[in-house]
């Protein structure tokens, strides 16, 4: 039911703003390694053991800081495709929403992206 409600507000209008490139973490930017770290750079989002190319951005009506993408992902010997919503909230946090899950990541301004 929630997916239907979200789908009902999506439009194929102008593309929304991509969150700022950089490194984000769900817990602690000071940790040398974190499985809750995510990097945004160009058309890629990179997680701890997987990465996705983002394509076909769509704005979300009424949500100026949200963009819906197709994410073509690879990780742990698997390939998959899923819808992924990226948005920023006040304070610069990155919100990533997938089918049945959502995560919040804080920006890590002292860390440089290391996307291959």
C-alpha cells in the first residue's frame, strides 16, 4: 500500500536536485572503516560491499529535495536492479529509500570519495 501511495506522487517532470557528492556515514565519520558508509560521486552510489549506477532520474512532486532513480547494482557476486529514492534533509543528511527499507546518513566533510 505504501509503495502505491509513493508511486501516486511520482511524476516524470523536471529532474530534482541530486544530493551533494561526498562521503556519508550512518554512525561515525571518524571510524576508519564503516559498513554504514556510503559515497555519492557522479552517477554512482557506493556502499560497503556493493555499488550502483543511478539512471533515469525523476523528480517527486512536492518534494523538492528528492529524486527517484533506477539503480543498477553489483555486489557480493550478484547483480540487481531496483528503484532508489535519494533526498537530503535539513542539516545535509542523505536519506536513501528502497523497496521496504530506508537509511539516514550524515555528511562526512573530512573524507574524500574513493569511487573506482
